[in-house]
């Protein structure tokens, strides 16, 4: 890893064994982007890459030169209106109303490791040798705006992490109206744009389209990163697939409004922007004030999408997630939500917990409904005090009873919300986000607390900390069940209302930071009606997130498959639920529900007492199996093998770091009759290692399994003979591979 500055201080080359990132100071002192891609050798002078040419109708910078126009140059952190007409990375409104600025190079510094971003989640290093950070100072003389661009290159992986800090060094107020975290101008547009979109209960479906001239974008203006679009996109070369080809992934470490946008100009260059959505953002900078934009992470690969995803997984698992639970296999939990909804008593919960404990479950999670007057969606949010009518011994007593059974106890909160029917709202009706003289819309009959205000966050912290200090709570599920509307804070002046969305998220991060540092052994799981805020920002505080409210196995395979493009398996909350499934009313075999949920944190979302004896016995086996293999599932190397979005059958696999163990998950949606022979080519094995597949007397070398493939042909319906198993709809199988001589795993 190196950051090389050439002798005239005009070219910067960040590189490691895999990538090079190059930019230069242009003749007008603004920064030009030169290259991001596979590692290239260093040279003293890369100026030949700055191509200029006199083009008719161009607006030009220098009085005596027809060639130099910002419109035709690839830039590093562009502004609008000084001969560039594309969407800018930054816009600052000055006191005279001007929006023009010129951010010119004014020095650099290099720091070992990676400095923290104050108040914001970000990737980190554990020692200075893991990464180096280059900080470039850009100054606009007229307005006094300083922009510090940070670039961190890690010693391993094709990763570049970027962020921007602004300082008003002038004497007059400034207003940032655009402050993107990343701009990358690419020399061509021969890319496919891959986004991860959906809605409640069908989050993060991959969508692919060819980049075209004009603007294509995804984003969120909902106050959370949203179910609808994820702050992660991939630009891939046509033909690049899971195992080969070039791609760049762009991920924003942020949980609020975002914009990810590619603009292809009519010369077919591509400008990629990623950051806080400018449409609902303004930030006032008084003289001396600073603004820190969130971190954006770019990953380049020339080895296909699985490699791209694995790079993100490793980074986000090891250097974004933090704390006690980061590297630990996650407890197998049971959550009462789908078992009881709001209809429970302490005794009923203990009954559920008891059977779960006997089956091997390690953690009992009490979901919504335990506090205030919460017996439906209409009341109670904000009153984080146990309801004595339901929990006669309070949270402390219930937690003790669960612990006495030999399990850990976990609890649901929705800290950012309030119902009108709550003591908190009656006491502080002005604590919600609402616009004066305007109607306030509700979502699920609840309102969003103004987390831009410290006193609001303090009050919620006090209530939560009291419960956590007084009871044996080992886990928290932090929910967020509506998006923001009428975003306005009663505590801020008119000219700072554009800051509320971002200040709100800063308040959420502040509460997370305080709770996770005060209670470092508590495992946090983020949630927002399932996957409405499933983003890297949350992963920094909560090492796992509830992936979706859809707990049906067939739907979950799609959701987890799409989610895996950026997020690690250890981050995906995934549970076995009852049939018929509560979201799609589908009946799937119990083993298929487990076979989907193993590729995640694993747990149950049902009352095991309601299962038959055979099913209960099956559950016991599932739990024992997961306990033995969760390290592999959650921390192995994950490969997507066949997509459920394009095939009736799909597959994925995990391989241990030493390649001696692997588990393949194979799933088929609808059964067929007299089907063709089928094989799946595995990945990531040691070609020279001999593997035993559980249940198969023959052994197979890694090169066979990766090139000839694993035979998955079965007796589909109506063909089974004698002892053969008759397959059904929603069939699934695990293939468990161990290096010959290492012993089978189950
Ligand atoms: C939405 C979550 O995603 C569910 O799992 C559950 O916790 C409910 N909220 C409770 O209101």
C-alpha cells in the first residue's frame, strides 16, 4: 500500500496490490480524476491522461485557450457553472446569492491509518499499518470555503474509502446545498448499473440496466435509507458475472436520505455521485463552523461480483462492525412477535421460552407490546416502562425467569417514535417532527421524535439505560417503523431547517453510540419494519439487522441473495417461522425454512409449543446443527452460485477460511416432473483437496466440484421408486463438504 505524490506535487497515486487510484492538479488548480482500476505501475508524470481538445460550443476557462473546459474534463470534486454543466459534487450558496465556487488545490497531508469521522459511522483500522489516508485541501478563495477530501487506501482489498469535511474559513455565512461524499468520473459508459430495490417485505432485489446518456439514480427522501432503494450500487462491465469481469461497488456508510447517481454525458463519460440527497439538504456554515459528510466506500474488482461482495463482507464484518459481538458466532434466538403479536402475558412468554430452551435456543427476545399502554399500534410508544398488567414482575422479573431457565433475555425498543396516546407525548407534544400550522401525517399511528434535539435523545437514553441497568438484558432489537414527514424541528431557526434530516440521523447515531459503549456486551440488532434501514451506517453500531419482515423461506432466499451483494451473512437476521406463513400464506417444509435461515444469524419466530412432536424433534436437530456450523455460515467466505431471480432453483455456499469445510444451500421453488439432469459448479474450494460430501460414499476433488460441478439431479414428483424420496414444491437441500479425513459435520 502506498500514497505516492510526484515531485511537482501534481499527481497523487494511491495503490495497493490490487488497485490504483490516480488524480492530478489541473492547470486551473482544480482536481482532475485520472484513473481508478486494477493496479498499474507508478510513473512520475501521468499528465498525458489529461486530454483536452478544442470543441465547438465549449465554455473555456483560460482567456487565451480554446481547449481547456471543465465540461470535457474528468474531475475529482466538481462544482457547477464554471464551464462544467454536469451535476456537481458540491454547491455552496454565498451571502450575495452566488452559487459559483472554484475549489482549488492547496496542499495535502498523509496520515497513518484512518482518522475517525466525528459523530458518524465509518470503517476503521486497528493499527496504522492497515491503511493510509491522504487528505487534500481544496480552497475557494472568494467564499472562504475549505473542502478537505479524505482518501483511505487499505493494505488489502480493492477498497478506497472517501469522505469530505468542510470548514468556513471566511467571514460570512455560507450554505452548503450539495455536499456529496464521492464523485468518480469514469472515461467511458460501457457499464451496467445494478441497484438493489424493492419495498416493505421484498427488499433489495437486484435490478440491472445498461447505462445510457442522461441521468440514472436511486435514492431516499424518507429520512431512512429505506426498503425501496439501498445506498449501494454496482457499475459492472457487460459480461461481468459472479466469477469474472470488472465491477465497481459504491456504498454509502449512512442511514438517512441518500442519492446514488450516474450521469452519462454526450461524450459517454460517466460521473458517479454518492452522498446525502441534495433535494432535502441544506447546511448553514457560520464562520469557523465545519460540516462532515458521511463516508463512501468504493471497491474495484476484475474478478467478478462474488469477489466484489466478499471484499465488502470482509471490510464490513471486520472493520465496520465493532465490539464484543463482531467476531462472535451469534446466539440462536426465539422472538415472540409472530407467535403472539400484542397478545401475551408473562406466563405465556415463559411457556414459549421454556420449550425453546429445551430445544437448545439460547436467547429469548420479547418484541413489541411490553411497555406503557401498548396493546395495539395506537398507544404506548415513548413510554419505556414495563406494563405491569402483562408483566407482573416487570422486565427485571421476566429477565430473571428467562435467565433461570438457562437462556439470555432480549428486548424490543422503538426509541425514535411516539404515539399521541403516551405519557411522553402528553408531556412534550412539541418533541415530534412537525411543520408549524401543517397537518402531521402518521405512519402506523405513530410520530417521529425530534432526534435533532439533544434533550429528546437524552430522555430516551435515560429510559433505555434504566431498563438495561436494572435487568439482565443481553440483546436489543431497535426498530423504526415509519418514514419521516413534515420534517421540521421546533428547536431550530428557519435558516437551519434544511439540516433536520441529517441532524436527526446524527441523534440516532449518538443514542446508539452511548448505549453501545455503556452496555458493550449487549448485542444490538437494527430493524426498520424489517429491512427499511439495512445499511452500513447501522452495521457500525448493530452487527446484525433484521433483513426483512418477510419470513417466508422462498421470499427470504431472494431477499438474502440480493442483500448479500454488499452485506455479510453475519449481519443478516434470519428466522424460521410458522406455516402457513404470515406474510404470503405459503406452506413450505420446515427443513427448507431452516435451510434458508442458516445463511444468516438464525432463530425462530414462532411458538415451538404449537409444533408437532416430530417437528419439535426436527427443530432440536436444526439447532444442534447450527450450533456446530454457525462459525462457518456466519464467518466463512460466501458465494452466490445460482440466482433465484432468474432460475426456478437457486444455490449459494459458504467455505471455511482454510477451505476444508463448505456448505452448499440448494433450493427449488416449484417442483417439476421428469426434469433434466442438473449440476451446480461450486466455487472457492481447494482444487487439489479431496472432499467428502455427507451422504455420498464417493469423494470428489475440489477441481471436479468447481469444473464438472456438483450433481443436484433428484427424483422430482412421480418418479420416486422404492426408498427414494419424493420431492415437493419448495424443496431444498444442504450439501455438507469436508476435506476427506476431517470427518463429516453432522
Ligand atoms: C416491525 C418488525 O420488523 C417486526 O419484526 C416487529 O418487531 C414489529 N415491527 C413490531 O411492531
